[in-house]
C-alpha cells in the first residue's frame, strides 16, 4: 500500500517533525477544524462516564482532554510516537505513553473506546493495523477511525488549491508513505476485522479565508514544500500562489473531507 515510498522515512521524520517550531500549532489548527465533529460522533456513540479510552496518535491531545472534560470518561491512555505535546498539559485521568503503534509488541490492554484520527493514513499495512486495533476493543466497545479523503481528483476544477493538494498527496506518499486512497475502504476493513454495526460519515469543513482549516493546509504545504516540489507538479511560485489563494476571497474549493468510520465489538462474542 505504501510500497512507492522512497527515502523520507516515516511521519515525523522527513516531514512534520515535532521538534520543528510550530508543529504543535499546525496539529491544533486541524483539531480546531474537526474536534467538534469528532466529539459529536463520540457522544452519539454513547461515550461517557465510566469509559476507559485509548487515543492512538493523540498529537496535542485535544480529543483526549475533551473526552475527559466534556464526555466525563474515566480514563484516557494517549499514545504517540512523540509525546512532547501531550506531556505539556497533564490533566487528571490522562495517561501519556510514548510508543510506536506499528510495533509488534504494542499491547496497551483493552478499552471500551479505541480512537485514531489522522494517523492510519500515514502508516503502512493498514489492514493489519485495523485488525490489531480492533483486538484492543473490549466486548461492547467501539473502534472509531478518522482519516482524510481527497476531493481533488480528476473531476475537480483546476485551481491553485487543487494543484497544490494533488502535489501534496503525491509528495507525501513518495516521502513518508501517506496514502489516503484506501480511506473509503475503512467500513469494509472494520467489518473484516470482526466488528459489527459498522457505519461511516464524511465531514468537509468550509475553506474560508483565515479559518483553522485554511491555516492548517497553508501550514501543511509549507512543511511539505520540498516533497511537493520533488513531484515536479509544482514549483515554489505555485505553492506560494496556492497559499495566497487559500487566504483570499477568490478561494472556491472543497477541503479534504474527514471520513469517520466506526464498528462495535459484540458484547456476546469477545475476540
Ligand atoms: C496528524 S497528527 C494527528 C493528531 C491527533 N490524532 C489529531 O487528530 O489531532 C498524527 C499523529 O500521529 C502520531 N504518529 C504517527 N505515526 C505514529 C506511530 N507509528 N505510532 C504512534 N503515533 C504515531 C504523530 O506523532 C502525530 O502526533
């Protein structure tokens, strides 16, 4: 699935390095755009008091903290390869663990909620990972996966935005293996992993000048600029033009969607 990755290593290495100034703010812009939708879905799934939760690739921890503050869950284990942002703001009920979720020995226990947002799309061997995460769901619990869907395919009008987005997806795939092409298959992957009552939805936040999602993409292009240029599809001027376009009244484009898919582990038949 990510076999065409060249030499950029993994997420957080060639691109999106956590030590690079502003990386936490970039993740927070994405969180500002999507946290409301994520929390609404988690509430609708019944997540609430007493639940033990696992937040995979928790980033800056906005969802982990809102699970504790708003949903009133009992405990959140927030896991990330790099926990510097999570460690900055400890709160009661939040346990932080540095771990690579692709490691064969990653076995944090079982949870009523297992949640991963904007993580799996960057990782290889998606089917195996979804099966592994499904096994972490306790009977009666739920696995919730969110990742990006690209809406700048061949039928989208050519704009500075769509040109930059296409170059970005291609560049990220070539450097760190990011692959959003399989995200629409998540409902089937959850079902194949033995989960039940599987469903999914897509949210597309409006690209308004100065909005969190527009700032997120502008920042993301800056950080992946080298990978974008390496595709040969854009030059520096085209990336600059796309950033200006995003922040202008001329912008008329669809953001990437966030697909959220979920599936329940039967209370009667543990894995
Ligand atoms: C785009 S951020 C998403 C953060 C958060 N889930 C959110 O939606 O706001 C991806 C996160 O996944 C983490 N990550 C990437 N690969 C990982 C791995 N193999 N194991 C654990 N965490 C990983 C990164 O360090 C980063 O914090």
